[in-house]
C-alpha cells in the first residue's frame, strides 16, 4: 500500500471524512494528514515526546495546538455529527 493509505480505525476514519467534507481544500493533502496522524500516534504509543514551539503569533498557534491535543487526552470527545 502507498504511504498514508493503510487501514485506519473506524472513528479516526470518520473524523477524517468529516474534516474533508468540512474543508474540501484539504483533500489534496489527505495522505499527508494521515501520515501526520500516524506519526503522532506512534510517538504517543511509544511514550515519545512531541515538542511544539513558536515565536510571537506562532507561539499562540503552538499553544492552541497543544491545548487541542491535550483536550483529547483529558476529555471523552464524541465525534462531530
């Protein structure tokens, strides 16, 4: 199989489809999004560390990204309809 096209679990696949339907302009980079997800998942499964940094406005973006990632670990988030 091509990189980024291996079988995904149901909920993850559903969330990806919701994302693609909501933001169709992302379809051109769908495989890259899948690969980024897999890298983050593998890092988490192996007790790895993800470092996110920014300067100025980019620091705010980085802080928001961290908040979104942590929210998924602290809350039971239901998929959007």
